[in-house]
């Protein structure tokens, strides 16, 4: 088991390396982009990437304070489901009520691999490839449909 400091170092090594690999990848609209902190431009809509000893996950979390706004954004995403999953290259897991965070309902759409272990450095190239593929696919979808989501969230 890793100490807290060792885990912090490993996380830093992985995410810094991933950010360097993504540095020269442009957004589908040709812009430079900070892939680690993807600019969604929608308050309370979050793109999350996580990797543990049990899974690697890429997710879109919808968690506004107002549950009505969450419901509207969720409904719009379900209407775009076929297009979204086509852009992502596979079906995602859709959970309208994934969990409660800070008193807010969280809806989550995610893609996950359970065969990758963050603590095995030999898995890192495949973890990075999975996240890179999903980020680029998401960007392609988002650049086309972001105006709809931004308008709904206002």
C-alpha cells in the first residue's frame, strides 16, 4: 500500500505525463485546449477522469444546485443520446441519480474500464490511450452541441 505522499507523487507523475501527451492535440475546432481541465462553459457540468486500482472512468457529471436545471440538462442529454454515444464510439452508462454530492443530485454519464489498474504502471499507456480517445471523442460532440447545453443551463 502506498503512503499518502507516494500516492500524491504517483498521481502527479501520471497526470503531468498525460497533460504533456495531450499538449499538441488540438480541439476539433482547431484551438489549443487544456484537456485536463476541459472548458465546458456550463456551470455545474463537469468532465471527470479518474483511475484507481479497480477502474478507469471518463464521465460527464451534471450537478447544478437547482434540481430543475439538472432535470432539463439530463433530458437534453437523453435526447442527444444516440448522437453522443455514436461520437464516443460506444454506449455509456447513464445514471440519472448517481449520487448526492453536497446536497445536490448528480446525474452521470460515463465510460469505464475495469481491466486497468492505476497502481500498475504497465497499465498507464492503456489508461492514457482510453482517456485520450474519450476526451477527443467528447470534444468532437461537445463542439457541435455545446450551445444547446449552455443555453439550457442559463
